[in-house]
C-alpha cells in the first residue's frame, strides 16, 4: 500500500510538472508567432536602409570614412531564460572558433542574457553583462543598454569595430554580423541611377543620420531574430520533455495499477482465509 501511494504521489508531481511545461511551451509558441510580424517588418526596414545607403554611396563615396585602427567589440545575444538546449553554449563555441581562426587579440565583449553570463565570466576583456529580453516588448530597453555600453567603450577607446553574434531562425549555428562601421560592403558600389539623390542635408550629415538609423534597425533585427530562434528552440525542447513526462507518467500508472491488483488479490485471499476459518469453526461446534 505504501509503495503504491508513493508512486501515485510521484505521478501527481509529474502531472503538475507536465502542466507547467505545457504552459511554458504555449507561451513560447505565442511569443514566436508575435515575433514573426515584427521580424518581417524589421527585415524590410534594414533592407530599405541598405538600399538607400548603396544609392547614396554610389554618388558620395567620400562620406564613407577610410579604414583606421579600431578597437574590436563583440556583442553576444544569448537567452534570458532556460529550456532552450545549447543556445548559449553554441554562441561561445562560435566565438572561440572565430577568434582562433582570425588570430585576433581578445576583443571587448558585451553579453545580453542572464543565462549566457556564467559562460563568459572567465573570458578576458569582458566589458558588460546586461539582462536580455524575454519578450518583444523588452527589446527597446535592451537596445538602450547596449548602445550605452558601446558609447562608453567608444569614449574610452576611440573608434570601434562592433560585431553582433546571435542566432537566427533559419540557421542552427549563430551568425556574426558587422554593425559598426556600417555599409562597408558598398565602398566600391556602382551608381544605379542617372541622377544623384536630392538631399536636404549636407552629405556628411545625411550619412551620419543614416548610419544611426541603421545601427538601431540592425540591433532590433538581431534581437528579434535571436528571441524568435530562442522561443522556437524552447518549444522543441519542451515538446521532448513533455513527451518524456507522458511516457514516465504512463509507466507509473501501469505500476500503480499492477500494485493495486496485487492488493486486491491479497484482500480476496484474506477474505477467503477468514471464510474458511469461520466454516471450520462452525463445523467443529456441530
């Protein structure tokens, strides 16, 4: 009886965990659906800015500052919550492989996401650890803190070369994108139109404003893409965990039923023995 009750209590605990994990999976799925529209819009915004920059630099290539010695900064976008597999570990592996391949001195590191922080505590040149985003509504605040950290590094170390390492939905491994300086891929761009763009600002001022817009748009896109990839991994991870709990709960239910059957058989045997003893006593009295 005691063992069966222990198994039933264990099964009830597993059922409670199952319910919690199912709710977490549903929330992650809902968040990923919400991010689809945001990510599509942000991707279109980034592409629009890049097309504008390509057109502009085709006529004003001199506004793109020449290359100079810069301080390297890597922004790593990890997860704020768990249950997403090796999401954060793969960022570290990719960073280590990239730095080893490029033979680069240890760059400054900025990490977003509390689950990523413990993996970077032993890294040299760790500059800042900030909280990441759990929902799309928290992304603007994360970007504000990232920009503050980048500006602080620029103030102390001069011109920066900033790269963002993050996950994307359509890739198993994280990708590395250059954020600052922007638009270097268009340095030798061609003119796609016969007439230069009409500007209301000086070319240098226009390019500076366009670069600022690009940095904010690219950071939004990176954080939305990372958050969507994180939630999709969480859905897959929790689906596997829920299936495992279902299997375990089914096995415990089978064991409980078997033990209950044994208890019933024992009770029947006790009743039969009692009946036999009663019949024996009755026959002796006669």
